[in-house]
C-alpha cells in the first residue's frame, strides 16, 4: 500500500523494529510523487521496483569543515585522507536491537549538539567511517532499544572522548565478555586517597574493550551493593551511591566489595557479579590525591559478537593483571581460575599458564554458559576475587 500524504503534510517518517505492524506492507509517499504515481496507476502503467535494506552494513559520521571562509558550494568528499575506518561489533546481550550515538564536537565547542541516537541490530558488525583531524568524538551504546529517538542517548556503555587520525583502521567491540565491575585502563576517575578520605568510585559495568557504564544509568533495573571495610570492620555502605569515605591515618587493611544483579530478557550474560578488592593504605604525604592499588583483571574471551564460543571443545581464556593508572605494575603475581557450567552451583579449578601480568586459563568443553571465579594477588598484598555468573555463552 502506498499512502499519499496531502499537499500540506510532510512525507517524513521513521521505521522502527518494534510496535504493531500493518497487515500489509505500507510506504508513505510525498504529495508530488504521489500524484504522478496515481496518474500512472489510472492508466494501468504503474510499476515500482523497490530495494530495501533494514539495517545498513555501513555508517558515516562525517564532518564538513571549511576554514577561513564559507564556500559558495559546500562539497564534502569522504576519502582515506580525511576519514578513519572503524569496524564496530555490537554485542548481543539478549535484545535484538540497540541504540547507539557518536557525539561529535569541534575543539572550540563546549558540548555536542544536533546529534541523534540511531538503531542498530545486535549481534552484527558494521563498517563505520568517521571524520579524522581535529574533531572530537565520543561513542555510546545502549544494549537495548529506547523509546525516544530524539533526545541524547544516556545509559549503556561509553568510551572516553577521542580523536581519529586519517590512517586509523580500528576495531571496536561493545558488550564483549566479560562485563563486570572494574576500573578501566584509561579515563574515568581512578580510586584515590586524599589525606584521610577514600574515593572508591568503580564503574559497575565494564566490557572487554574498556567501555564503561554505571548501574544508575544502565538503561534498565540493576541492583548494586557496595561496602567498604577496614581491618575486618565495615566503615561504609555505598549501595545507594558512591561518596567519599572518611578513615583513619594509620596503615590498615581495606576491602571493597561490589555486587551486581540483573534479571531481564535483554541482559543474558553477567547476570550476577561479586568482586572483592583488598589493599593496604595509610595517610599519604601531602595533599594530592594518590591512586589506590585495586588490582584489576582484564579478560579476553574468544567469543563471537553474540558473546558465545564453541562449547564442544576446550578454549583458552586470556587474563591480564594490571593496576589502575598511577599505580606501579603488579609483580610477584599469582592467579587461580575456577569455572562452572551450571550457574555457579558447582565449580572446577582449571589449569592456568603464564607469569607476570599475562595468563591463560584452559576452559573445558561444556554446554550452556561459562561462569568464572578468579582470584589474583601480587607481592604487595593487593588482591582481587571476582565471580561472574554466566559470563559468556557456549554454542
């Protein structure tokens, strides 16, 4: 069915993958084009050939810049000399469609404006072309489809603001396993101590590429519990929000516990996480903020864009230990890995190879999903124990 709009109405419309469907395919046509189609139909000579693409494998985020003058005719050519190429994988966490937005601004601008969120099918990879040079960009991806397409995208995971070089050829993976609480390697506030005050803000959701998000902006209901202990005694409950924690000057043993819970058809992996960091700290000299040694584990899972690996044979899980920015790299490290194929009811210790900061665990064949329990420590006494239920799937 072709719906011809009146002369004083716009033919503009937006396709959405959700909502009710008409019983037959329908297209909206502008008034002028509609009149020509109607005239041809009355003569019995109306033939239409349509080529439709529900989701394009390409995206262009380009910026026309003219310096010193406004040209009489604005022409922008996308070339390898002014554009970066990024292959972006949009992970499937359960929802068939997601929202994404790449905010852009020039160096002299204080914020991004006139941008809109886009729809993208999850479990797909898209070739994206982004203007290089002095433009600033910040990509954000929400793992599910929001209702409002016109306001700026909030929630989900985001990257640090960045620029691209013209010869950049990069890959990005969003929501790649393992999603867990972590301090990203770059950007975001690093946990610090200033005098007798601890600032322990840790993003609750961080994916394998370091994209990070906060539970209160996650786009769906998420339960978080966060508590701080000193020498075995709880001194703060941060479950209702991250705030500075007052403490004492003497050296003490601290523990930060962070637990997350998510239960939704749109969130299939990492449905439950429990993380405990332990470290020793005393009042630092001076008044500057000093980064705290919260030992981190980064994961590298050989998963596809749907967050799954073949389950019929063993596979290798990469683990990298690091400290937050500003803290010396860990030394004298040890790692223990346990896996579960029944949602954490039973656990099995698996072989771990490696030394220093890089390790490899051999995960046995199985069915369903892989849950992980990782314990790591260094010579300084910093340690982390992290449990992720249904961290990724087996196919």
